[in-house]
């Protein structure tokens, strides 16, 4: 049986790239919702800003977990 192509290196980079898609979309949705709510009611911007940062921190924690698991379970093909 002939081998036509070989994959060299770690699949962790591919895994983290796929894991970063979700948090990237999530951060965009959180800030889009904040901008839209501020445009509708500008007086509530000070009250909703802490929730934006909490949401941002939780979403970024998912991205950090993705890169950590990528290093932990770094597999070679």
C-alpha cells in the first residue's frame, strides 16, 4: 500500500483553531448585544457594562481551556 501524503506535527494547533471559533463568535455577540442595548437605552449603559465584562471573561475562559487542553492532549498523527 502506497502512502501518498503524510501529516507531520501536532494536531493541537488544529484543535485550538477549531476551539477558538466558538469564543470568537461569542465575544462578538456579547459586545453586539451591549452596543444594541446602549443604542436603545443610553441611560442604562453604566448598569449593563459590568455584565458585559463578566460575559467576556467567561467566554475567554473557554478559549483558555481550549488552548490548555490542546497542550495537555497534544497528539501526533
